[in-house]
């Protein structure tokens, strides 16, 4: 039941809200006297104590001016409300910065997934794969080890986590670095944003793969970059004749979205180009833990002798994209400025999650988890390839199967101009399919086939088989 104190507080709030509305509506003009608290109390059937408390609240907020022995006045400084037409006002448009205008003009990217019954969206993981017990234990231990004084931490990340990542990168990727080279960020996207802000001025050129990860493209465009897209083939990004630029962005171990691996000769060409131009290279190693039919490919950073490569890693593809934990491995000359930028941006990444990840890496649980989900996603990949082979046969050409958590399916006989029709029909049938065209610098190309980026890491084998059967039906309807 509601007690007398709660009722008094509720009545006081209603009085405050009513008087504010009357002031805003011009019933009480600035400088005018209000009726006495006794009169208000009688009019509204409330105690004088309640009305007096409401007046005191309004005075504290600057709506009323009060003094002992006199009736309250509406504050003289309150502006008269502007006349309204039809009960609505038109807000003055806010002047955006150049950065804001560039971001506002970018192609919209939906961030609320559709509730498809079957969804082949790339970048999502199965909730059942998350190491719930190990993570809960590590998080609880981190909370119990809290220091006597809670304070802001190192913007670069917990020293213990950076040391753990140093060892993990050496064991898993053959990447030698110092712990001080590492800055922990809120997912790889913040790493890209920091790179764009610190390394690019408006008008600077950025070499980028074509097609490319769409949020990388938008981060660079928002910073005012002029993009220089370079076509990707089976050997990765084409590196012959690269134009002068401040920055290059590549996914050399598993190109996003085509899945190709940057060849050894092109790696050397790219590193030589960066050294000649004094340029930086961002190496996005987003899903390096997943190798299926090929051995691990050494990172570009391991070949760098000039300090050109910024290595970008994440746990979004191994643990969960909801954790927002990633890391940059920086050349020594960039350590300090990135630490300062991270501190200005958000002080530091959440330390409880950092501490929990540190424990998982230190006790081996993280690498055991990676081996388990690698096997599990290998089974999903095999089920997808089997379904595509049995259902679609030579109606599709498959690329990018050696690594990662997605494949690319080119639809033979279906032009790129009908790709949106295919994905639209799929959406109407509650099937999430995603075209590749939007990842190209020129989305519309009459010489290109329709293509689908098919992620499989959030589905089980039965769902994969059912989804590909529905794709088969849709393609038959379209005559492909």
C-alpha cells in the first residue's frame, strides 16, 4: 500500500508540474505574484505543507522568487513562451561540424537486426558457444579483487591484460611485441576510429580494399579522407601501382568479404610502399583464430621492419561482440598519442571485463575455448558447404572457405542488379541474406554477378540446411 509520505511526495510533484505548465503557458507572467500557499492548498484540497514544499522546489529550480512574509513571484528572468501554431513548435536546426555533416551524409547502416527465423548475418555468434561458467567465475574473481580505492585506470588498458595479450599473440600468431605497444580499445571499431582521427586530415588519401568492411570505410570518410579503392582478387588486394597516401587499410589474413589471403609478394610490395611514402598500414586481423583448410598465415606486422603496421585484434569473433574488447598493437612512436586519445575519448575500457579476460588468458581457458569453438564452427562450415553443394550445385561459386566465419557465394546466372530483389524476397520469407554489392566502392556493376556474404557461426547444422533449402526455392523463383 502507498503510505502518507509517498502520497505527499506525489502530490508535491503534481503541484510543481502544474505550476510549471501554467508559467510556460503564460497563465503566470514573469514577475507576477502567485496566490498564497493557503489559497493553493484550499483550491487543490491539499495540505499547506505540501504546497509550501512545492513552492520551495520551484524556487530552488529558479522558477519562483520567494522571501519571508511575501507572496511568491514568478522569476523575472524567465522568457515569455513563443506563440505556437497548432500546438507545435519547430526546433531550430542544430549546426553540425564538418565531421558531423560527413557522418550525416554517409549511407545509413541499420543497427537493429531484423527478427528473422533464420539469419545468415555475418559477425554474430551462437549464444550457446559462450564460455558462461568460466566467464562468470573470472568476472566474480575480478569483482572480489577490487582495490580499496576505486579510481580511473591506465588508458592503455590493465597492465596485466596487455602482458597476457603479448604472450597470446606470440603463441597464436607468431607476433612479437612489447606489452607497452598494446592499447586496449572498446572493440575494433574504436580502434579504427582512433586511427582515423589521429592519422588522417581532411583531404588525405586512404588506400582501402574494394570490396571492404563497410564500417572501416565510414570511419575514414567521416574523418574527411579521400578513398583510393583497390580491387581484390584471389591474391588479396592488388598492390601494383598504389598511389601515394597517408594510410592503407587491409584484411590480409582473410579478406573481408571475399575471403582471399594477401599473397607474399603483395605483402612485400605493400610494406615497401608504406616505407617509401611514410604511410601507416592498419592490419585488421578480425578472425585470425579460424583456419580450416589452411595453416595459420603470419600477420603483416610480423614482417614489418619500418614500424609502419598497426595491428588490430578483437575478441568479438571468439567470445562475443557484446563485450566490446579489442586491442591495437602500435609502433613505438605512436604509443603516447594513442594513449592520450584513448583517455580523452572514454578514459579506458571497462576494467572488470579486462580483468576477467586476463584471467581466462592466464589460466588457459581462453585458448581452450578458442580450440572448442574453432572445431564447432568447422562443423557448421562443413554443413554449409554440404548444403550448398547438394542443393545448389553449379548454380553458385563459393569463395573464402579456408578461414573465418563466413563464405561468399556468387550466384551464377543472376546479375548484380537482381541481388536486392533476392535479399528482399528472402526477408519477406523471414530468411536473412546479405548481398555483397554494398561493400564495393561502386555497388552497381552490370558485369558483376549477385553475391551473398553468408555467415554461419550463429546457426546449427539443421538451421543451415533449412536456410539453404529456402535459398534454393528463392533462386528457382527468380529463374537462377
